[in-house]
């Protein structure tokens, strides 16, 4: 098997993210004596500048945290809520049958900045002002546009990934289409308004964003455009700490993010697959891919049925994660033909960013942050330079749906982050972009590491196969990179799979991860070749 990059190793700290400048910013904090949680904020802040289609301070954040001192895994829910005035009636009275994916209607409160504050308040050792300096520099002075970023801007304005282009919003197009031109690879992208916003946050903290001068600028712009959100919605926002969810798999403990995220589905998939000895199937075999796909279908049916804001609806987490439930699902799998499953048609692209950080004391942060679809709502909020997320488009306008829109509610979230523990100690940390694909990617990477004994870079480089519909096409596609052999692809077709073959390295999500060597405790990081990412260590 081809390994596209080398595993990056170090003793004192490692950062793996989807952009090299972000990984470098996090590593610099570690080298200055900051811990993994300090470095996470620095890393995320730079990603918010350098990956505008994927993430930003106008989006949400989730994290799994392992504090070596406290010896526990903590879950940070930094997702925002709908506005107080959000209801099904709010939309249907405006002639809508579903919430649009772009514009002002799908906006929910951004949780990222409060998430940073909440994380640092409990676990940090450095001031926010020190942690945001690299992000401020790259926003103010600019950074080189990558080939991927240039391509994503092109895709957006050609409406490949959306129904409304960023070119239709002047506050957005003046930044990302300077002089009405798509920035080419190597050109410098400057975001001066965002730099000023970050300077204010660095000096005044999260209150500037939710109740101070930034909040005032945002709320005035929202009011001018008849948005549902208002200033009181911002003032009332808060993140919260909670417990992660977990399952036992092949002697390891796997942690993932609980509802309102879809992380429970990755654990459900692992429970189903645990009943098979995957070592008996080649890692790129038709049988392995078939089993994985059938487990995915069965697990995702529960996602679409149950997952929403748990403060609004009791979610049967224990039942979903029970080994008995896994046995029942396993009995529905036929090795010779596909299970008849209707895909939800939910959008499954890679507009999210994931990063992992481990410091010298083996504190661990597994963090995921996003605007949801590419460039989120498409709207930059006035003179703030902030792209607002469109997470609210995931809500349903069906009054009988568990994830229906209601006031002050968190929607079901695609964002998920994972950790693998061995003997009650962190062994690996991983996660991915990829919208609805994320639980699948968690499962593939965990299987690759545990069942097939791959190193982290091998696990990331391995030929990708994901079930689901790119761009919302309702066709039940099994997407496979062409490094899977033609004979195995034909076997999958013979079983009834609707196979779509992609180029050798195709952007079916992108992932990062770090493994802690069980004996030497050295750190081994990897980054996905399907993105701009880099793993760094020292």
C-alpha cells in the first residue's frame, strides 16, 4: 500500500491540523510552555483565518479533552442555538417548506468564541491575547491561497456546492473575490476586518463577541437584513461541559462526542462490526467494505430517528449503544446482498476542520470546528469579517420530526471528535471533516488502527470508501477511490451496491490524528493527503 506522507514524530508535543500554518501556530504555543488546550485555541484561530470555507469564529466547536492531572475525559459542547423567535411558523409564514442553506434564515448563534473561553477558563494556562497573535497576523498581513482554497472558491461561485454563491453577498465577495477575481494559488488573501475583530476578542475576551461592540455590529447588521437572530440571542449564549459517550471495542475504549452530535453512530457501527473478525478480511476486500457499508446503513437509521438536542427530547443513548442492539442489527446483515436502506440525502461534503493536540504532559485535545456547508451561510456580517454559519439549515420544518426547529434549540450536529484509550490511558486521537461522512471516517480509521495495525499515516492514506450521497443526490452511492481493485469493486456491484469510482485521492472528507506510542510515549502524528493539512511535532 502506498503511504503518501511520513509519520511525524516527537517527544514533547504534536499538533495535527488541516493547515500547516495552524499546526505551526499550535506547536509554537507548546514550545513556549503552553499546554494542549492553549495550543488548541491558537491552532483553531489560525484555521479560522486560513480555512474560510471550512471553519471560523462564526461557527460552532466541540472538543473531547483529556486532562492528565484530572485523569478524565471531558466533553465541551460549544454549539450555538436557534434564536428565541425561531419556530416552524416563522418559516412557513414566509412561504418556506424547508430552511434554506444560505442567507440569513439558517443562521444560529456561533459557539466558537465562547467555546475558546470555556476551554481556557477550565484548563488553559495562557491568555487569549497571546494565543490569537498568529491568527491576527495572517488575517491582517495575509497568507498564501492554497490550491484547495482557490478551487473551493471557484466551486462556490459556480454553484457546485450551493444554491446561492458568496458572489451574491457584497460583504463576502469583496473579501474572497478581490477585484471580482478568484484568488489563484500563491496569491495573498487579506482579511483586515477579521483582523480587527480578532484584536478586539484578544483584548476584551468573549464578552466583546456576545454582548460588546462586536455583538452590536453583528446585531445591527442582522436587523437591517430582517434576520431571525437578535442581540439578546447572543447575550444568552453559553457553552457547557458534559460527559462523553463510549464503547468497548476489541479491548480498547472508544470515546466520541454525545448528542446533539452524531458521534453515537460511530460507536454503534463499531459495536456491529465487533461481531466479525475483520482480520479475516483484507483491509481493501469487498467483504470488509460490504460489512462496513451495511453496518453504516443500520446505524444511520437511528441517527435520523433519534438525534437532536437532548434538552428537548430524551435520547435512548444506552439502548443505541447496547451490545444487544448491535446483535439485532448484525443479524440483519447478509454477506451476499445489500440491506434496502433509504439514504436521508443529507449533504456530505468536507466543509469542516478537525485538529488534534497533545502536549509533553500527555494532555490531549480532540477538537472539531465548522461553519457547516462551504462558507456557511455565505454571509459576512457587516464590517466584522465574520462568516456566519448555516447550521440551522439542518433543522426540520416537519412538526413530527425529532429535530424540528424550536426556539433556543441546538440542532443535530454532524461535528464529531474521537479518542481511543488503552489500559485507561489515551492511545490515539482522531477526527475528520466530511459532514454526514464523519462517523464513517471515525469507524474506518479506528478499524485501520486497531484491526489492521496501521500506523496513523497509513490509516489516513488508505483507499477511502464511504456510503452516502455527494451533494445531496438521493441515489445511495457507495463512493470508492480507484485504488480498490477492479475485482473487489465488481464483487460489491454483484452484491447490489451502487458503486461510484473516484480518482486515486478524492476529497471524501479529510482527517488528522496522533498516536501515543504505548511504551516510549513518543507522539506519532499524521495528516490526510486529501487536504492542506500537516502534522508537526517536537
